């Protein structure tokens, strides 16, 4: 079972490692900026598979890697 508390942190860690600001990442992924900030701050703890797929694609990782 996914540790939902780590999803936002994993996304933020990988995004910052690639040097992407939230605004740039939101634009590249097609995820709304406000939604991205809510995911990264764990306001949204269980993002949809569609959102996760968009985020994972831009980060170059699988969804599974983001939910570990």
C-alpha cells in the first residue's frame, strides 16, 4: 500500500532536483499550479492516477517510484 504522506514530498524532491520551479513544472505537466502546490504540501494526499501519470512523465519516472 502506498505511503500517501510521501507522494507530495517525493514529487517536490524530484522536481527541485531537476531545477524546476512549481510554475514551470505545472506548465510542462499540464497540472494546474494550485493543484501541484496542494499535492506537494499534502493538502491533496491521494492525487488521481491521471495527475500522477502527467507528473511522472515530466519527471521521467514511473508512478510507482513517486508513491514509494
